[in-house]
C-alpha cells in the first residue's frame, strides 16, 4: 500500500504559462465567501443595533482593531483591514480542508506570496523610517563582512513565515493521509481476523469512521486557526519593528 | 492535467496569492471595516451629543434655579417694601383724616359760638325792647301823664344800655 501525497490539482492552463490549480480556485472561493459574509453582516447597520448580525460585525471589527492597536500602535489603525484579511484568509483557507477541498495554505506558493506582501510592507516601513541610505547601510552593520549574513537574515523573515505556515498545514494533511491509510490497513486486518475479507462488508472501512475527525480537530481546526493567528501576529510585530515604533 | 509537486514554486501562483491578500484587505476595508467604523463613529457622536445635551440641560436648570432663588429673595424684599410703603401711606392717611376731623370740629365749634353770640344778642335786644316797653308802660301808668313816648323810650334805652355796660 502506497501513500500518495501530491500538490494541488492543475485545473486549467492560461497563456503565458499561467496554470490555475485548486489552490487558486479555492482561494477565490474563500475570498468570495468572506466578501459575502461581510456584505451580509454589514447589511442595514443601525446606530442602535437591532440585529445579532450587527453585534457580530462590530465585535469582529473591534477585536481586530484592538489586536492591531495592542500589538502595533494606535497610528497603525489603518492596518486593521490587512490583518483582518490575513487572519480570515489564512484561517478559512486552512479550514476549507474540512470540506474536502484542497487547502490553499497547503501550497507553498500561497504562504510565500502572503509573506512576500508582509516583507514588502516591512521593507517599506524600514525605508520610510530610516531613509533609503540608512536602510542600505544597515546591511553593513556591525561590520562590512557581515553583509551577506544580514541579507540572509532579511530574506529569512518572509521565508520562515511562509515555511512555518505551509509546514504546519501540510503536516496536518500528511498526518491525516497517514491516519486514513493506517486505519484502512487496520480495518483490513480486522476483517481478515473475522473472516469477512472479500465480502461486501469489507468495503466499509469501519475504523475510518469517526476516528479521523478527532485528529482533524487538532490538525485542521486548531492548527489552522493557530497558524493564521501566528502569521498575523508576526506580521504586526515585524511591521512595528520595521517602523521603529516603541511602546 | 496532473498535480503540482508537493513543494513547488510558481511565480504566477505567488503573484496571485499576493494579489489575493491585498485585494481581500481592500474588500474587508470597504465591506466590513468602513461601514462598521462609520456606525461606531455615529454612535459615539450620538453619545457625545446626549452627554453635552445633558450637561447643557443641567447647566440651564442650575441657572434657572439661581434665577428663581434670586427672584424669590427679591420678592420677599419687595413685599416688605410694599408693606412698609402701605403702612406709611396708611399712617399719613389717618393723620390726614384726624387733622381734617379736628379742623372740622374747630370750625363747628366756632360756628356754634357765633350762633350763640348772635342768639344772645337777639335775646338781649328782645329783653331791652320788652323792658323799655314795660318801663314806659309802668311809668305811664304811674305818672299817668302824657309823656312823650318817644323821648322816654330813648331815655330808658340809654339807661339800659348803661346798665348792661356796668
């Protein structure tokens, strides 16, 4: 019995060598869902809330704003939508695995793209705060010889963010696949011992019912939400450090 | 079509992921954060307005209270003044009435005295006439002589006058 773990399924190809895989399609589905939920939540807002929807919408906005102002500073209030986007896109992408979709976060390109956006923002704030000359000069500190190390250190930020997120989600996928195949094998052994192998009953993988869900709670739900949170927290901390904001 | 490798790097996929995140940030800003922030700001404004209104109402009430308390104090003073003025006027009026009465009385007394004097004069005159008539008559009867009545009358009157003057 072999376990086949591969990347996203390529759905179609566009000119210029652009391939559209499950990753992209599922990302767009998640984005559309988030957009629709936002529109639904903010429909008919009142100064005096009448609907639970509005309470939920206000709670989400206040929570994200508080997260941003606590971890960055008040002047980064405009950053809240970006953090909200990173949180929701990451968490829902990971959780889409529960609906047997291919989770976009199990594709390195997705997390790498996100961490590159964060890297661009970090670099923008570093240059804005220190000036281009000081920013470049910062690579030669403390001695000129260390410049390559500094460059690696700079690139390590987005790469570590991308691989951390990717690795955590994909490990969940791998572990899930391993559990499924292990349970399938265990079911086969069980039916063999009961002398039922080869009958129609052996098609029902009895041990695969229910048990993987317990593991899935950790590997998909907990890990997915945790990684979304970690990614957002790291984004805020790195950008704040880049902007040189002191508490 | 097949699958991607387990770990693969594709420039376009990275670009799409970057765009996805940025686009979603703007979507969230437009469809979630902006409307909710607007409503939160409006609520804050409403709350602020309620507070300032309450403060203003309180201030106005305080001012009104001070104004009316002042007025009440003034009213007491005014009432005092009124009573004083009224009593002063009443005093003046009673004095006036008393004076008038006194004058009237004096007037009446003097008139009565005049009256008495006149009456006395009349009575004296009457008595003079009676006495002179009587004397003449008596004298006439006594003397039984023709006496010029007119001369005698004058004589007697003169005598009585002198009598009265004594």
